[in-house]
């Protein structure tokens, strides 16, 4: 169960990072 929650957390953080990267690109453009 810990591994599952850890994977979900990492996926969630990666998703947030991807969204922030997209926002940065839009802002800099």
C-alpha cells in the first residue's frame, strides 16, 4: 500500500510540474 500511495504522489507531483512548465512557456511566450 505504501508503494501505491508513493507512486500516486510522485505522479501527482509530476503532473503539477508539467502544468507549471506549460504555464511558464505560455507566460514567457
